[in-house]
């Protein structure tokens, strides 16, 4: 739930920064996260970055906003 909330906040904030009026699809985020990570497990930053850099939806998000994606971050 924490990861879902964090992603929702990031999407909402990015839309506000770029002045995009877009309704957030919370169900889509929940489905994506729950299909990838088991409920109740601790997700480390390296796991999150690996997932984000290989997930097409996340790549599309960063591409849309012309931002460097998570694959650019080294730990």
C-alpha cells in the first residue's frame, strides 16, 4: 500500500508540475504493483529500480515527460 501511495503521489505531482489535467487511474496502479510484488514483503530500493527500469508502463511515463528513467540511477 505504501508503494501504491508513493506512485500515486508522484504521478499527481508530476501532472501538476507539467500542468496536465489528467484523472489518476488508481486501479491501474494498484493492479500493476500487486501483480509484481507480493503483499506484505519489504521492497528494497534496488528491487524497485530494477522493476521500474524494466516495466513498459514506467518507461512510458518517463518518456512522456522527457525525464531520465530509473535505469540512469546507480546504487
